[in-house]
C-alpha cells in the first residue's frame, strides 16, 4: 500500500495542522502569479481531462459488464454473438485506456504550470531573503534557510499534483461511482461504496496520526546521524588533530542505533496500516460481490453487472492505496510552504525609501565625503553600542578607526555601507542621508575589503570580476596587478580559471585578501573601506600592498579599520574608539605626542613588541 512511498526516504513529520484555507489561498495566489505560459488554458484543459478520465474510469466496468451480459445472453450461437462480445470488449479496453491516459495527458498539460509555480516560489523567496537585513542573516542558519526554500518550493509542486489531480478527482470519482451504482443497480451498492471509503479514510488518518511519533523519533535520529557525519567531515582536520576518529565514529553509530530502533517501530506500524487497509478493501469487495450475487440470483442483475459492480469498487480503491502517505505528505507540504512564505512576509529593517533616487557620483574624481552626525546604534545582543558618534571624512582623505574589540569599529563600517541604519542621527554621503538613496547605488559607490574575505566556489576570474561582471580581460588583470596578485595567478596551471574552493579555502589567507583587494579596486568606488585588509599578509607582501593601497587611495575617500597602528600612521585623521564613543581624534603625530592618551599608550606597546621581536630574530 504505502510501502513504496515510505521507502522513498525519511521526511520530517509535521507538527499540528496549519490553517488549511489560508494555505490553499496562498497556493492559488502563487499559481496566479507564476507567469506560466497559457496558464488559464492549461488549467481548464487539465481539469477537463482529469474529470473526463475519472468519468471514463467509472464507465469502463459498465462496458465490460455489457460485454459479459451479451456473451451470457440466451441467444443462438454464431458469429454475431462473438462479434458483439468482441465489440464490447474492445470498447472496454479503449475506454479503460482513455481513462488511464487522460490523467497522464493532464499532467503533461499542467506540468509547465507546476514548474512555473515552483520556480516562482523559490525565486521570490531567495530574492527576498537576499534583500532582508543583516540582522536576519546573522540569526538565521544558512543551511536551514536553504532547506526551507528548497522544501517550500518542492511542496508547491507536490500540493498542486496531489490535490488538484489526485485527492480532489478521487472524491469526484467516488461521487460518480456512487451515482452509477445507485442509478444503474441499487442504492445499497452506492451506500456500500461510500461507507467503505469513509471507514477506510477514517482508519487511515487515525493510524497515520498514531504513527507520527514513531516517524518523528526516526527522523530526529536520522537528522542527528546526518548532522554528526557532516560535522565530522567538515571538521576533518580538527578530528584528525585530536585523534578523535573513533569518538566521532562511535557518536555516529549511536545515532544510527537510535534510528534503527525507531525505524523498526515505524515499519511495524506501517505494516499494521497496510494490513488494516487491505482488510477494509477486501471486506468491501466481498460485501459488494455477495450483494451482486444475490441480485443476479433474483434475476435483477446479469453476470456482467456483477463484474461491473466489483470492478467499479476496485477502480475506486486504486487511488486510495497511497491515502495515508498522501495525508501525511500534504500536511508536511502545507507546513513547508508556510515556512517558506514566512520568509517572504518578513520586512527588511533596511529598505529603500519609496521613490528613492540613486546616489549621485562625484564627477571630480576626488572621492565622496562621508559624515556621521550624532549616530547611535545598539545591537540587541550587546549591552553597549555606538553613542553620539560624530565625525567627517572629507573627499579624498583617509580616516582610520582604532580601538579594542567591541568598541564599535565594525558597526561604523556597516553603517557606512548601510547594512544597518542608525537608531539615532544620520549617515551622510556627499551630504545626502544614506537612508534616502537606493542601496544599489550606494554600494556601487562604497567598496569593502573585509578582514576575512569570503570567496565564491568559482574561478579567480569570477571572484575578482564580481563587482563588475562586465569588466574586460585587461581591466581584470590590471586589478590583479594592483593587488600584487598577477604573478601568483600566472604561476597557476589554470591561471584565472583556477577554482578557489568553498569560501576560497584552496587559497591562503593572504591570497584571499589580495583577491578581495583586487575585487574592490575593480569596483572603482568613491569610498574605499579597508577592514584590517592586510592582516593575513606577511611583512614583505603587506609592505607591497600598502604601497598599492596608497596609490589606490588617490582620488578616493578611504576609511581604514586597523589594529596595527604602523599601517595607518599616514592617515589624515585617526579616530580612537572605546565603548562606542570617540575618545580621541587627530593625526598620528598629534596622538602619539598626547601624554596619557589611549593612542599613545597603544603605540608604545606595539612598538616595544616590534623591537622585542626584532631583537629575538637577531639572536
């Protein structure tokens, strides 16, 4: 009955049913905006074919019954009788074929609609998730979000297929079968068919609900086993480094043991469900056959009518074989679709204002001005944040941010990129409030080189050209040259086509940073933000990159986050942050000369450490 469907794999079982009517409305709306080709025509044709197929399925047993009655009729033997029977038999075969072909043709006609709806659901959710604010992505697990989109999109296809062309047509077939049995034979035949289907459905749903706990335990154990396996494989080096192979394997084995015990219970309960379904079906068929036999003995039915009545009930049972599976999967699919739609219902905290214009780009190639006016921002998970931060970065100048971890440097960077909006105050670019221009135009004008550069699992060419996919070969190589990366790329067997691996892990930290610098330089921004952009480089390469960055700063406004003060000694302005406030500001020589100053103390500490390392190297 359900064994094949069950064997397809463990699917997370549903919690309590969602509100079905709103979910159905969401599904209908999704189909409506799917932009499927000839949507209305395909829908009408598919529905008519499905209804026609079900009607022919009920008619086919009647044709075969007529053939049997004709053969059994008390007529002289001859060719006419044989030809008459053959005609009815061929007619039965043709009708049965049409009843089987109609749903398949209907599926072919409606398949583009299902695929368009599935594609629309996935594309809308993915695009909306990308547009959601930083706070959403910082609290959401990427793997879980990807699975939510994937399961939700597939649930749309499943619901359209199972509801529109399976369960609803089966209900229609029950009505047609009851009408035919009651009209052609006796109302009691219709009553038997309806009662058997109702009993079958009620017991199937009841046992399926009882089985959910076993399934949930099995699926939880399956998820745990898969999670342990993936976690150990992703952290293979850590497992090997601590000699924990046996411990990881034992944990996986224990999870498989829990899964195995739960799977036995789930399979046993499945066998019980299948046995109960078979019992109800065969009791119904037996009752129908006995009633038809009595009617035939009384002369009110022919032998063909007995055959037809039994076949109608058998054809009605066929789609009910997967009722338990369909019931469980429909519940799960509604839940998966609702989880997906929850993502699309979330509003981003950072969004373009209605009718927002693009940020005007500076035409004098001197960079853009950046100003913070009394900006305050506090993260939910922290006790403190930025408080009344005010500073101005004039066009073409360099401003450096220094301070201990948690002082607010990264928050300033995110506010400048408008990944966050200030809770108080304003961030101005070229004198325009960043909240009142489009995010796309703002991020074309502002480029970031982060401390930990994450790359796509693609070629070096794609990663460098990500900021400007339309850049030509010469421009891409110029950016690589500027980032001191060209010689490294030329030494690779595949050159620019070299794949960098997941998040760029095939490259060293310094190589990833140089790709990030090349990508930022290719973007040709008005404002360049460097967040510890040379932290993973060796001293020689860092010196070369610093020279390159000094050239890159020409004609640009630069905001630098640094822990090594030697890298920002030439900055026009240095802001020292502590606990979300600017406690010192000025040029390097001014801050170093300030007695008892935070910057001066940090400079002395770093220079003493550098001298100590140099002395140790000469010993």
